[in-house]
């Protein structure tokens, strides 16, 4: 959701470099903090690298080991980008921090397709890659996710979200739990999809062009065929539950798009209730 013109949300992003050539960006709400580290404190365990932060061994992800990008510039002092909502702890190794800038999250998904990149945008006249943090963790340590997964899930989820960045991000969250995920860019397309297939849960943005989440929910709830399907609302930062009275309809739950762990816990609860 966001501005009516093109559905792009303006988001503050951290711009940084790992190697000499590429620029990367991660939205600030996904970042817990950026930690200064001394590279001599990095310890190797087999093919993996760790550093101790707050008495906890933290896995280091090097972008050049996981993506087709230039080698990380080695310095005595480096940075580790620590994402929010992650257990066990891990971080992305950064050689240089450029800036924090506000950009619309209209990403081109076609200009640089690679597993682990959500998309690209032109930021400050430079092509900038948006890494998919959790996909990179899966690539670096597939055994971590294997512990959490319990085979293929029988649940099918419809994700309704107009912004490509969030569509990719939330779809990735859900697929990491082995849910089958279909996507729609607005409420109108979602209504067509629920006529064609059976879904166990719908995860929907609220602010969307053509048909917003409230209108979509009202139309769904008015049909006996679909009124039983639980619907979770995706929110930016503020919860819109106070709109329920005026809208005359209520979602089953509200979760922030950027909070992966809470969103997945809420999804599991709705599917199992």
C-alpha cells in the first residue's frame, strides 16, 4: 500500500557496500542495528564464520559467497548488519556504509534476477540491489531451516499485496514454512482467484489500488462460500484496527509486514484454530 499514484511505499533504507562494485539497500524497519566489528575477532568453524556479539556466537553472511557480486573489501574495522526478529543470530558483513535515504519501494524485479535478490532500484543515480536477507540465510545455513520445517505443508495461502517488494518479502516468509502461496496485486484479482481455487488463509494488504483490503474483505464476508476463510491484514507500522467500526467489518488478525516472526506465528495460529 502507500501513495495512490503507483502503490509504492516510501521507506527509509540503509545504503551500503560489501565489495568495490555493487551497492546494496535494506529497509531500516528490517534492521535491528548495525554493529562495528574488528575483523580479527571473526572465527572460522569449518566453512562458516562467526563473531561473538553480546556473548552469543553470530553467524556472518558474506554477500560475495552467496551472490554473484564482487569480493568483500577486507578492512580492520567492518560492520555487521543485524536483522530484526531472527533466531539464531546472524548478520550481513558490510565494508562501507554510504547513507540512509528515503526511497519509494518500486523495485524492478527483472533487471537483476538472482536467487537471494528481491529486486533493484536506482538510488542516488546508482543501481542498487535489495538482498533477501532470510533467503540468504537459507542459502548459507540450510540446516537451520530444516530444523524448523516439517515437510511440505498442506496449507494454501493467498497473498494480496500491490507492492512488489512486500509481495516478494512476505511470500518468502510463508514459503520458508513450506506453505503453498498464490499472489494477487489487489482485491479485484484476489476475488477472481478465490473463485478458482480453495485457500486456507488469506494474507492481505489494506491500502491497494483498484480494490483495497477493506472492500475485498467486505465482499468476501458477504459470500457464504468464502466467509469462513480467515483473513490476516498486513499493516505498515500503525495498526488500523480502529477503522473496524466505520468499515463495518473486521480482519481476523493484524500484523506488520516487516515482523517476520510475529507474522508467521499469527499465520500458524489462524490455520490451526
